[in-house]
C-alpha cells in the first residue's frame, strides 16, 4: 500500500487529501465505494502520484 510505503498514517493521508480517517480506513478495507474525483484527490494530492484511467 503506497500510504504505508510513504510512512503515512491514515490520519495524515486524510488531512492532506481533505477526507476523514474513517473514510480512508473504509476504502482500504473495501467497505466503501469511492467517487473517481475523491480517488484522484487522494492519489494525486495525498500520495503525490498520477492517476490514469485506460479503457480498452
């Protein structure tokens, strides 16, 4: 998991990406659906990665 590789807690990721720690936990444990806009925010703002979607 990229969050753990970066040494970030769920709380830190939530604060940086503008979500809650419980929401990050639910996503990580497959207990919540996530909107693409929120996923992009977490990936790009929180983790510093780039998100690409390919449809084949």
